[in-house]
């Protein structure tokens, strides 16, 4: 008599959080068009699968920190 074990996927600690363009725009309080402009300008990276576009939340935050402008200085 054979018994089968239920296979479970391995637990991954740092699982990437993928967001749609709409989800990212809501999280950043920016329009979907702004997100498109940022991608085209190379400010943030995206993952394209066919016609679908996804964003890794951690990577987007790292991209935005990389281009962050320092504090304003008085002239």
C-alpha cells in the first residue's frame, strides 16, 4: 500500500512583493501615468511578462532612494 505525502512549497523568508501599476501608484500616491514616465525615464525598474507589467516593491524603493535628491541648500 502506497501513501503519498502532501508536498508543500518551501518557505521563503524574503519573498518579493509584486505590485501592479495601479497598486504601486496608490502606494506612492502618484498617478499611473507618472509611474509610466518614471519607468520610461529609467527611474524605476519593472518586470514585464507579455503585456503585463509588475513592480517589485523593494526594488522600486531602492531605485527611488538611489535617485533621491538631497536637502535644499540656501543660496
